[in-house]
C-alpha cells in the first residue's frame, strides 16, 4: 500500500491494454492507425470497496478501458508523450484517482528494438 499524504492509496492495474490509434510525426504514420500497448497503474483508496463489495465504490476498469478506447478513436496525437498526458488527465479528473502510472509501448517503432515508449507518473493535486 502506498500513501498519498494522510490518505491510503492502493493500486488497480490494467496491463497489456491494446489500442489502435493515429500516432506519430511522419506523414505515413498520420495515414493509418497503429497498435500501442498500455500498462496502467491507478492509485485510489480501496478500503471502502473492500468492505462494501460494490462496483460503485471502486475503479470500474471496464469503464476506464472504454474511455481510453474512445480517446484513441477520437485523437491523432503526434507523440506518445502527449497521449500519455491526455490519459493521465482523464484518469485523474474523470475517475477521481489520486495517482497514475502510464506506460505506452509503441512496439516496432525502432527496427532494432522490441519495445519503445514512455512511462509517466502523475498525481492529483492534494
């Protein structure tokens, strides 16, 4: 368990989330959708849903997944860094999370490398 100031912080995670989106700086990248693999670690106090056993008290990871798919469908970022920031903002504001770690893997972006991408961590202002 992590802490966020005086508040308890547990983690719900989604790893290996595959999305297709327009991403990249080159003209050829702007004409097609490319696959990305996301790992999301989402911090929240899970003691309440742990006691209530109710989906309404926790992070609905199906809703998170649907929201990220919608963002991927509607967006056309050039950089994975910009996409990561947009995802972080959505998770912190729309889902009320305390903290997020987002890893975006643009597999195959560099011919000689299997995995290429970014990892960011963001916190909601206390």
